């Protein structure tokens, strides 16, 4: 009879330990899910910022291209005028 009581106490202790581990695992799972959600939100923010930066880069690249074309055209006109002036001298 004593062995049965001891076995019952051991089973009860095992059950309580298992419940404690399950509760801890549930707490850890919730913390991991919260961290994952936070990281996903941060990722979305970073992706949005990256998209904005890429859009700005495209805009500035287009502006640079236009400025380079205007500079090239101005340099060509200046060279043409220099030649014209040299020919008149």
C-alpha cells in the first residue's frame, strides 16, 4: 500500500512538473510570437523606407541625367561659339 501511495505522489509530482513546463513553454511561445510580430512590423517599416529611398534615388538619377545632358549641350554650344569666334578673328 505504501508503494502505491509513493507511486501516486511521484505521478502527481510528475504531473505538476509537466504542467509547469507546459505553462513555461506557452509563455515562451507567446514571447516568441510577440517578438516575431515586432520584427515583422520593423521589417515592413524598413521595406517602406527602402522603397522611398529607391524612389528618391530614381528621381535624383533622372535629375542628374537631365543636368548632364544640359551640360553637354551647353559645352557643345560653347565650343561652337569658340570656333565661330576663332574663325572670325
